[in-house]
């Protein structure tokens, strides 16, 4: 059984948006059309031509009710219906020129209604709303089991602050780490930005549906040692192979940049990350107990000698 909290949240939002969008009255946005009428017009406008049986299936509308809508629209000159050559029981529907004009009018009314609702939003707020709606549509679409591919990019303004915020919140919530960890995060990203050398250093930001879901940093540790820092994969992006991809990108860049090895520091309780490092050839070179973030842990240093430079002294 799905989480009741999630179910009630969806029901609450449904009540909210149907009231705000003017779809609970007897007519759609004060026009002469019902909500079902408007949905049929919008679908015909979007599809150009479609079978009546497809509308029954996709809109979940009663066949006899749809037949009455079709007959009324045909009488009003809004659509034309022709026999379906592949299925004698169905008809192929399309809007007439007048029907297209009505579709444009309804579209303008709908856009105006929604535009008035969101005009107070800033551009970042509007973009966040757009992405949230896309995510909701993907999660609620029937049969949608394959998540969209993530994308990687280099950092830009605001990303480093997100790295600090997202990781501080995650590790506090999941492991009970204190604000000393957040201070460490801030020191790492602050120093990186202050001394950033794009030829030798890089940040990868992973996005999914336009939302940041992961990151990794390669910093110059001196003496031709690259420092892998702050690997993070958001819980919403687990299972996509994102962690492996981030580490692989980091190793490839470090090799190209001429580092002789990569070093990183992690903790023994982070089993998933440790397994990922091991699969990529990193080995533990030092272990030391600490409680700098609150709970007692075993801090570990891991290193990877880069194959193209394996003959260089370490």
C-alpha cells in the first residue's frame, strides 16, 4: 500500500488546482463548453487526427457520452468524422477551420487563467514550478518505469552553495552529523572557488529533469595529486548509475590533466561510496578513528594510481 501521506498530499493538491483552474463549475472557464467538451477539443487540436476509440481510452470517457459530444460538435461545424478504414466500429476525427478557431480561443483563455496565477513568481520560481510539474507527470504516468537520463555539466553560480546545503542536510538527517561537517563543506567549496584552475580542476553537476541531483569535485592537491571531493548522489537519483559515472568522469579528467594519482577521504559507514571506490581501483592507504562530526567513525584515505602514470614515483 502506498504511503497514506503521499496519497493525501496528491488529493489535497487535486482539490487545490481544480478549484484554481476553474474546472469544477458547470462550464469550462465561463464558456459554453463543459470540461469534457474542452478536453476533446484540446486533444483533437494537439493530435490533428485521432480515432474516437483512442479518445475513449486515453481520456477515460464513456463511449456513448463521447458519441453525443461528437454529434453535437459535428452539428456545430467544429469537427468532421469519417469512417476509420482500419476499424469499421470507429471513426477518425479532426477539427474543422471553425473548430481550430475555438481551440485557439480556449487555449488563450486557459493561458490567461494560468498566467494570472503565476505572474507573481520570479523566473527561478517559475522554472522550479515547471520542473516540479514535469517530475509529477513522469511519476504519475501509467507504465512510466524507465527514468530519464541524467545530464552532467560544469558548475555555475549557485551550484557550490547547493553542494553545501544538500550534503549538510542529507548527512545530518541520515547519519546525525553536526554543523562541523557543514563548516567543512563550506571551507572546501570556498577554497576551491578562490583558487580554481580550470585546466587542473573541475566540478561536475548532475541534473535530472532540470533539478540538481549529484556532484563531485576534483581539486588540485599539489605534487601532481588530484583530490576527489564531495561525491554526492541525491536519493531521488539512486539506482541510475550516477555515482559510477561521476567517479569515472573524475578519473578520466585527472588522467588527462596529468595527475599521477587521485586521493580521497571518506568514512567507513559510507558503504555504498566505499564499494564504488573499490570497483574503480582505489585502495585504502590509511585509517584513523575520529568523532569530528559527532558520531564515532573510522576515517579512511583512499588512493588510485593512474595507469598512464604508474611508473612515476608515488
